[in-house]
C-alpha cells in the first residue's frame, strides 16, 4: 500500500473517531446578561445550565460539525479528497468559534500531510 493510501486510511479513521467527541459547551462560560439573572450587572457562570443559549448553540454547532465530518467521509469514499478537506474545514470553523479546535486539528494536520505527499 502506498504512503498516500496509508494516510488516506489514517485520515478516514481519525475523522471517524472524532465524530461525537465534541458535544457542545462542556466548559464553564458566562451566561448572557438577562438570560437567567436579569437584575445582575455582570453575567453569572454557566456550568451546563439547562436553558443556556450558549450551550444550546454549541450543541447545535457540534452536531453540524459531525454532519460535515460524515460528508467528508463520503467524499473520501468517492475519492474527492479536496471536497473532504473543505468539509472538515467547515467543521473546524464551527468549533473554532468557541476558542479552540481540538477535535478537528488532527484531521486538518493529516490533510496537510497528504498535500505534502501529493506534491512529492
């Protein structure tokens, strides 16, 4: 098996294993003012409040990122690595909105590695 094909196989595995690992805002963050404590001047911290709009949006974004990742796996199966890369970049953008990107960084790094191999 060529190095390129080995890396495609590894990429597929990394993407598959990443799906479902980012589930939303699983860190403390500020509640929006007026969301739960309307008379408080500074926001309170949220530790997974049931009706926190930030938590709900992060969960929605995490689910959307997983959909992008599933689309990337389909693109890989179709042999369209560039399209798969675009899909993972979209997943990455969603998570990066919250400050970092630990879920999708390994996949993005493998795409860069594939580009280097392809250029050789």
